[in-house]
C-alpha cells in the first residue's frame, strides 16, 4: 500500500484517537492525504473538536465513531460504520488502550476484562471485522504495543500481559492475513508521562534507562506509522521499538 498513489483516496480507522498519541497519528495521516476515522469511547468533546479542525482543512475528510471495543458487537459495528462512511478501509491502527497499575492482591475481574479487552480482545475482533475490506484494499494493520512487553512493568501484571498478547497477535495475524494484508506493531517507550502524574524521582529513573536520555514525542510514533504505511511495503510481522534505545 503506497500513500503516494494518488489514483485512489485512502481511508484509515484509528482507535482511541481523540487525544494524546492517537490524535497526533490522526493529524499526520490526514496531512498525508488520507481520510480518517476518529474513534473514541468517552472523549466525545475532544473527538468532535479534532474532527471539526480536520474538516475545516479538507471538507468531509474526517468523521467520529464511538464504541466500547471491549464488547465484540461494538467492535464489529465500529468497523461496519466506518466502512459505511468511507466506502473502504486501507489502514487500521489499533491504538486504544487502558493503562493503570494492578498490584497483586488488588486485581479484580473488572480490571482484567478492561485491560485485556482494550489492549488485546478489541484489536483482535476489530481486525477480524475489517479483514475482508482490508484484503480488497491490500491494506495494512498497525498495533500500538509497549516497550514493557520486553521487560514487565512492576505492579502492572494485567496490562503487561495484555500488551504481550498483542505482540504475539501482531505476529500471528501477519502470517494469517498475508499476502494481502501487512500487520506490524510499534512499541513506544517514554513518549508521554501518565495522565495521573508521576514523581520527578520516577521520571529521572526512567530517563537514566534511556540511551538518548530524553523522552520521545507523539510525533515520533506518528512518523513511524507513516513509514510503515508508505515506505515499508516488504515489512510485515515486525515490532518497531520507538523508545530512545531503552529496550537495548
């Protein structure tokens, strides 16, 4: 799939894309010429604002879609609604994610269902629902994984396990959906600090583990997405670490 091919308009669905990294990915793809589907679960205000901003630049080039991707019927309806709007799907980015600590002794079934649901179950059923249309388009799937699939994050056993599952799902789907669909993953390191805050001491400790000694930016992830879409036609089943060398 080549974004430089102007003979046909391309369409991308990005889950969890109303803000943070997802929103930057949306903007980058939109700037490159793609129509974009902005999925959200609860952040309707942010999604609506982003959509309006993009449609101001290019009318009818963006639309918002809601849904709880932990529920199979909503995951499937998300794909159906997107294709109904766009007429096709060339790129699926599974970016939506829940992230919070679950220390042993405090984990509930709801924690498990939510973390597995957003990080593993949702991407599987969304990809499955989109696979037919993606095959027709010879499209691509990109899953947002995590540097902690290499080294688990303390007190996050459910989250780390879910992302590790997504890593294997990425590799499995690359085999199962070939040769028509390429499936890859991006594994971000320290890009944005957690929304609920983090101590300066913890930040310093993390930076000391990064050879480049700095955090990355959402644009680094968005640029890697564009590389995989536009310049990596012979790459599938790979997980690219965008982490400043932390995984080394």
